[in-house]
């Protein structure tokens, strides 16, 4: 087996052992397929399941993974590969999250998937299976943690997490801070992650890191104790968008980033809401849609639970289509699943998609 096959076998078998119970110690040593549709083989190092894999839209390595997975199945070809936006819609349909289809207009759905490191904006066609457009923005839930760590490091160590060298080019995008003390940096990340989670439910969080570092002159420990308001994090993120992300996107047109990530008709974004407005407008432009031709705009992903993201989406969609479109009242077409549903909708949808026997 090549490296991809070995990695799939190790990860999948570990997950299946946890779900199904037990452990197959011979799995990595026998030559049996990993996935089978023959229950008699389940005692010989194989699992009697049909695998369903989700993948980002326009994933360039899909053929490689399809070949690796198919070589681990019996009969060959039983595995299904579902684009993540399609899986999300499948889950949304199953849980009745989407408004009824309107025959007088289109029934396309715009998916905004806010992940850890990036956000995908995808237009899925009327049949809920064809991806008409997809673009990626290099901002996600982890960006909020990065900028908070930078803010804390700047205040505590009197240094910037990111370089402010004026000779730095806009193309060198990074929200991750740097620090000479890796242990202190790790502790800052742990505290910032906790704070961002808390700020998803309240407006203020207390950050307390004892013995963060040592004062080299006095030989005394230094502790970090600070209250962090949600609007401070919001302001730091929006500064990063304005000074780093937007210049980066503007310089990447024609390079390895989709030139359609931002609208050419709107002014350059200055904050998160105008960033989403521009990305949504670009998807509409590329697919010849208007907001009122959409069945819904669906916000999903782990980063979608962050209040700033939710508010920015509401403002961005409202700017393009009117407040009633995104207000949550009558005529609302902006769907934001509650709790963990938005984070798990793609996985749930893939299971529904696979149970229908589709390929």
C-alpha cells in the first residue's frame, strides 16, 4: 500500500473501532480490503460498511484519494465521494432547515462554510448536486484565535505578533503570531482558544495565565491577567482584514487564488461584513443570480458559531438583499443552524446522501 492508502486505513479503522467497538489488531497486517459489503468478511480484518467521503469543492487531489479508497473496497467502487456543499444541503433538506422551493424563481442555495483556516463560498444549483461556483477566502475561526494571541503578546511582551515591517508585501498573508518563547506561545494559544469559545456566548472573558514568563532582571515570574471584551477581538480581526487580507486578495488575482473571490463591482472590503458582501456578490455575479433568485443562504461550519461571523453575515446579506431577507422574520432566507448543527450538518448530510444509495 502507498502512503495515502496506509493513512486512510489507519484513520478509518481507528474511527470505526471507536464507533463499532472492539479493535482489529490484524487490520494493518492482512491484505483484506478495508470496506466490504460482505458481512462474512467482517471477522477477517474488514468492515461491513459503505464509506462516504466528503471533500472540498474543486479539490485538486480528489482522483488520488478516489483511487486509494477504491483499492481498499470490495467490490470496487462502493465508496461515495460527496462535495461538502452538496452534503450540507442534503443534511439541511433532511432536517427541514430550508424554505420550500419556489417554482417562480430559482432554487439554488448559497453555502457559506466557515472552517478553521478558510471560508468556502459555494453556489449549488437547482438539482442540489451541481456546484455552479466556489471560491475560498483565507479566513476562518482560527483567525480569531490568532489575532487574539497577537493582541495579548503585543500587550504583555511589548512586541507585535505579526511583523509591521513596512517593506513586507501584502502577498505575505499570515494571522499567526511569532514569539521567541514557544512554551509561552502555546499557553497563550490555549488561553485564547478558551476565551474565543467563551466570547461566543458572552461579551467578556477573563484571561489568567500564571507564570507565563520570567522577568530576566528581577528574576520574578510574570503573570498575565486581563479582561477581554468581544468588541476588542472584533476590532482586531477587522484591522487584520483591512490591512492584511484585502491587500492579499487583491494581489492574488490571476495567481493560485480564485480571481472571483471578491466582487469587482463593489468597493474593497473594510471589515468582515463587507468582506462577506463582496464574496457573496461575486458568487452571484459568476452564476448570473440575484439574491431573490436564491432559495436560501446557508451559514455552516465551526467558525459560524462565532457571534462576529453571524452578525457580519446578517449585515452583509442585508446590505445586498434588504434587512427582511436576513432578519429571521417573514421573507427570511438566511439560514443559520443553531448549536452544533451548523458544524455537523455536512457529516449528517453525507450519511443521508449515502443512505439514499446515491453514487
